[in-house]
C-alpha cells in the first residue's frame, strides 16, 4: 500500500538526513529501490519513464501536489548534476563537497517522490539548462540561488493545499532541508545574506523580515518555465 511505502521511505529519509554526506549518486537509485521493494512488495508497479510529453498534466488532489514537488526535485537534481559535470576550477575550498551534498540531497528527495507515487508518478523528465552558463563559480551559484529560493517558496506555498497531515509532515521535512540549501548558497554568494528582503516578507508593520516568501504552484511553474521544454497543465491542482 502507498501508506506503507511512505512509512518505509520516511524512515529511510530520516536516517539519511542525520548524515552530512548521504551516499554516492551511483548508489542512490539502488538504495531507494531496495527500500521500496522491501516495504511494498514485488507486485508494486514501476513508475513510468520516457521522453517529455508536449504537455505534462498534473493530476488533482494530493497526488497532483506530490507530483508537482517531484517535478521540482527532478529539476534541482538535474541542475546540480550539471554543476558537478562542469568540473569548475574556481570553486572555493569545501564548495565542491558541499555542492555534491546538495546534489545528493536532491537525489534523495527525487527518489522519495518517485517511489512514493509509484504508478501515479509523472515521467522522468529532461530539462533545458541552455540559459545557464556552467563556466564559473559565480554563474553556477547565481543559478543555484534562483533554484533554491524557488524551491523553498514552492514548499511554503503548497503546504496549505495538502489535505493529508501525513503528507504535510513529509513536505515540511524536505522544506527544512531546502531552506538550509538556500541559506548556504546565499552565504556563498554574499556572506550574511541568508535573510535578505528578496527571500523574506515583513511579518507585521515595523518588524524586520521574518517569514520566507510563499508562491503558488502556478507562480512557481511560471518561474521554472525557461527550464521546462514542455508545457505544464496545473489546472487540476488545488488552489485553496
């Protein structure tokens, strides 16, 4: 059952999050696959994979919202893999290891949604990063800032739309990791910039910035559109 799979994967995710470096990318799919096969049984269907459709339709309800998060995690994992493949020579000491950790985190998130959704998952997607120059530390970190800030805003915006409290807890656990990513990238670009006004909103009149920005799925997908070589139909997703 899906609930049993979620419990198994959540346990794995919690154990993994206690380690700084989770596991090598080569082992990510195998490790998560073994977990799911153990908890869900051999008769569970395999998630679909293939070429990008002209239009990717996200289904209704919580399944649609989880697929929305899965799309974003696919995007981030693919981006960080491109970063590592670029083999940048101007990274500061420790940054390559940190970026590798970020890639591994996103792989865990991606595989979590893939196997939690099983036959309800959207396909494995290919993205268009041609607008990003993977030639320098500054270019890569600037792009990473956009992706991480967008991811945090997406999770902040989707929480109120989820009807299952169990799903909400899981999304919150991932959101907290994404927020740490965003803070790290911001500090790498500009020290002590983790809470600048472009990422936060005023709590009340006269207060300093205290809350992260929240965006709706439509706002997030519009911002991500330059990297999606296909249209996304989000009309069935909950709006309240």
